[in-house]
C-alpha cells in the first residue's frame, strides 16, 4: 500500500510517497481502505518541527513520527471475527494517528464511526480533528450554556468553523473573529457578530464574554481576561509556558479561568461517542463542513504549502484512494 512518509523535520523535500505492507488485522479489528484524509495545522507543525512543545511529543532532535495525518474517511474492506459494530462496505470516518496511508487497521472501539449519510468522503474526512477539538473545549472545559456570550477567534479555521456552529447549537450568542474576507463564511455558519482582527482588537472594545475561545492561539489570557465576564472562561488549544502558568494561577486564585485540553489524548470511547453526536448534528444539518481545497495524493507538498501559511478556510483534504 502507499503511505506518505515523513523523512525529517523541515518545510521542503521531506515527504515521500512510499510503499508498505498492508496491515494484517486482528480478530477485534477492521481494515479500512482510506479514501480521503486532511492536512491539518497539527500536521504542518509536526512536519516543520519548529515548535518547542510539539517537539516534546514528536522528538527533540529527529521526528519519531514517520506518518502524519489525524483524520480520515474510508470503507471497511475486512472485518475481524470478533467485531460486532462494523460490517464489510461500511463507510466510516475516523480520528487517529498516521492517517496518511492507503489502508489502516483499527480496533472497533477506536475513534471510528459510520459516516454521516449526507457527506461525501471528502467532507467526512475533514470532520473528526476539528470537531473533536471544538466540542470538548466548549462543552467539557468551558461548560457552555444556553445564552452564553461566546467569542471565537480564528472562526474561519478548522476548529473555529466547528466551534462557531457548536456554540450556536448550545444556544450561545456568537461573535466570530476573522479577517474581513471570511466574514460571509462565518456568518453562514451562524455567527451573530463579526470582528475583523486586522482592524479591531477584540480585547480593546468594551464588550465582555462568558467564553473566549482563541482557536488559533493568537491572543493571551493576560490581554483577554479584561474582556471576560466575572466567571468567564478563556480557552486556548495552543499550549505555551504563559498559558500553563495562567491555568495554574487561575485554578486557585481567580473566578475567571484559563483552560487548555489535550483533545487528542482523550479516551477512544469518549471520542467514538462524540463522533456519533457530531454525525447526528451533521445529519440534522446543524453542522456544515468547510472545505478550502482538495489535493491529489501526489500534490501533498502543495497541500502542506497552503496549510503552512496559516490562513486556510476550514479544512484541506488530500485524496488517498479511489476517485472521489
Ligand atoms: N489542544 C489540542 O489538543 C489541539 C488539537 C488540535 C489542534 N490544536 C491547535 O489548534 C490550532 C488551530 O488549529 P486549526 O486547524 O483550527 O487552524 P487553521 O485551520 O490552520 O486556522 C486557520 C485560520 O486561522 C485564521 N487566523 C490566522 N491568523 C489569525 C489571527 N491573527 N487572528 C484570528 N484568526 C487568524 C485564518 O483566518 P484568516 O484567513 O481570516 O486570517 C484561518 O482561517 C493549531 O495551532 C493546532 O496546533 C490543538
């Protein structure tokens, strides 16, 4: 089978389409023929190797990760004899590691679910990573409630586009921060108000929010806390020393909280249950999938080049298998 192999850290000439043996499944596993995956911001960071905290996970001197990719869609082509939840031909979407492969063996209790019936493989591949990050931040960490005033920074990105829609689903009033170019997009996802970060600093206007979710980690708690209500929660998925310190301090000494979740490290059973919830919301047309561009497998370098710039709209898909 084909895989996209990461040879070393860097921005050029470090991805290679290689051949590997197709995995042999165990009795409690399914084999999925991958049709589509994505290049996420996390893949871009892991490939470049520029960020200190990321290197703590991926390897200080050289990358321990040989295959990138955190989400995929595909078709079940083999079923282990003890598997009861999936059958041959099921169309599935998955949150996992090493997704840039032609076939993947997955335990039936991994973060895998039947795809929403109203999505293509291209769209379904672009759901798990963003949605399964936005959901635990808003629902579990911030305990979002009906009527909350929520500001989403980076609202046009992958996590941001799901965060806007999930916040609306939970009954919040949503202010979306993006460049002006993306205001129509974020309004189409349900945003009530928009701010252009290029001309307005949301920490400087007089508004205050129950939740500030900086999905792209461009702000800081110290600046944003003035814009939080008394029991406000500041969410940031991009870890750094200052955020760690603010989390510790606010957990003891403040009604306002700075919060981070390593969403990839949640239990598979929780992720599988959340994929089911997201599938239902998509089938009820409460969540849309935003696709920026789709690339062929052999153009994976171009896909990374686009994502590396930090301005993708929603998600960037790569076709792995059949024609989509
Ligand atoms: N904690 C966790 O477990 C976890 C899990 C997954 C991801 N993450 C992290 O979450 C971050 C975001 O991921 P993502 O996939 O959502 O990113 P993304 O899709 O690449 O974000 C792109 C968006 O960011 C917007 N943007 C760029 N600069 C901005 C600024 N200064 N202010 C406001 N918006 C700006 C862009 O909008 P414009 O084009 O309008 O500028 C673009 O639409 C990444 O750093 C990733 O590592 C953390």
